[in-house]
């Protein structure tokens, strides 16, 4: 039987809910809401606000003592702006808007290149110079997060200068990183034709040397950014690029496998070392492994993009999103304790997957929780998704949330007890994945989520 009733399926879940199930969802929504306020937002703000140089501090020890150089990375700064803008709208609380505005001014005044365009990736704490000094310091990945943050801040504040800056960032991204021949985006704006023929056996292992490759991580976050901007700015070129990225993520990076290929050559030939000698394969596993966290995150981002484009009954996207979550549950889920592993590897197509990194990284668990609940809403007759969502939340409460100091540990303590004393914050660890997951799940538990609002009416 065909399952593709898409978002029209969603009301069935709530129409058929038992009284006990409704009560359970209300209790879960309350738990998640309390955790969002007290374990995340209260832990990060106001301590993360840089009152000396503006923007946000990055480096915090396990007990939230500031530590480290406090360099300003675009991704970190943008994620703080997105989180506080979203929290301001979620709670209708002006204090978060004020924090977001504080971050926006640093982004606009210190990180934007007013001469050549585009945002710098990494600057010193005061925003005065690039880290390392003299580097190009720009890429598509970080500029996509700037677009994402600026779009949220515009929605929250109504400040049209933020929307204009988001539009200029998209123009820079499209001019410098878009592939006019094969479509999609290169991460490096200095991409060039490869120095060796496509498909050469002497593949260069350094991604910095292969600027003509395209990667799934940059691509899904460009998809995420274009979705956010298109909801504020219904421009025809933006719509074209958003549609293009949805198709490329769904049909090229994911294909029919149920997981994302890490890297693609310019003409969409997958990069793989599976047939190489063991030493070569192991040395290059970062180029062709399975990332369960990116898979479950991409499932959500594809559905979000489809919804923003107004695609009704988009069976192809829905079923691929389901397939990706199913694959992660079947191959990368700890059925005993809960939680998703970090990475797996297929030696050959059809073989059993090997878990090459069993860490349960904080952001992977957040994205997993969000996608499990989303699947339970889209496929309400498959109760396994809701059961897994409950187990995932119990795992997060037990092994990831620091109930003494606040915040989330970098890794689940069940396998990485040392994470109890690892930094709570760094340029790569902030609060966007976990805050977004909690906000999305609270909305879904209350039947108020954006993805299904129109279809539920």
C-alpha cells in the first residue's frame, strides 16, 4: 500500500490519539520545554555574550568558566544569532531578541567583507584580523550559516537591513561557489578545474587540494540556508537554487542508498576508497564513511525545503527522508541504551556496515530525536518511531544533559565518561542543534509545528 499521503497523514495521528497518549505528549512537551529553558538557554545566556568586543564568546570549560582564545568563527556567531532569534519567537521574549541584535551587529560590522563581499570564516576575538593571518578565510559552508541566521533575525526583528545582507550573501555565494555546469555549490570559492582527469586512479586525498569536489555537509546546510531565506524573500533565482539543492541532496548525495555520500566529484561521481588497500581505505575513511547524524538531519532539512517550496504530496522527498531515518535506525542506532553512533563504513555495497566511531555525539542525538518524532507524525501507524523517540529522550536526559552545571556534554557519558570534564563550548560546539531539536519537538508534541500547520487546517 502506498504510504505517500505526505503531510496530510499528520492529522490522523492526533485524531486517533488515545487520552493516555495525549497526556503523555503533554508531559513530554513540558519536560522538553523545561530542559530548553533551564539546561540550554539559561546555561548559555547571558554568559556567552561578549560584553567587551560584541558578538559571542566561544570557549567554555566544563563548568562554564571562560577559557581559550575566544576566536570569533562565523558558524558559531551565526548559530547564536539563529538560536536567540528563534527563542525570541518561540517564547515571545524580548530578552532573546536583544541578544540576537547584539550578535547581528558584530556579524554585520566585523565579519562582513565590505570590499569583496562574503563573510570571513574565522577572526580574532575583536574581529580585527583573520585566523590564521593572511588566509582567504571564506567558504560556502560558513556563509550559508550567516544566511540562516540573518533570515531568522529578520523574521524576529523585522529589521530589513538583515534581510538585505542575507540577500547580498546569497549573491556572493552564487557568484563565487555555484557550479554553472554541473550545478550545486563548491565549498571553496577558489574552486578550479582539477589538475588531473576526472576519475584518475591517483586521487588526491586532501580536500583542500580538490576544490572541485562537492561535499554533503556544505550542501545540506546550503539547502537549510536557502530554505530559510526563501521563506523571507520569494525570489525566482533563489527558488531555482533551492529546488536544485533539494534534488541534488535527495537524488545525488542520497540516491537510492538511504545515506549520504560524503564527497562527490564535480560531475557527481561519488568519491570512494572501498576498493583500495586497507591502509589507504582507513586513511581516507573520512571521505566516504556513513554519518548517521547528517543523514537524520538531512531527512528533516529535505522535508523542510519541500514544504517551503510549496510542493504538495511530494512522495519522492518523503520516502527518501523515511528511508534515511530507517537506515540510521537499522545500522547506527543503539537499540539497548538508545542513541545514534557517529560513523559507519560499508566495505562493499550490500555488506553489513561496520561502526568505525561509536561515539554518541551531542548534535547527532539532537538531530536524531527531532527526526524520530517527525517520522512518528508523518507515519503514525508505525509506532516504532514514537517508541524510539521516547527512548532517545531518555538517553539524552540520562547521558547527555549536565544536570549539575547545565548544557549538554560533547558525547554521551555511557561510552565517553571523560566528556564530563570536556569543554561545554568551543567554536564547533554551540547550542543550535539541541535548541532547534527541542523547539521542533515541543511544537510537534503540541501539534503546532511549522511543517504541518497548513496541511492540518
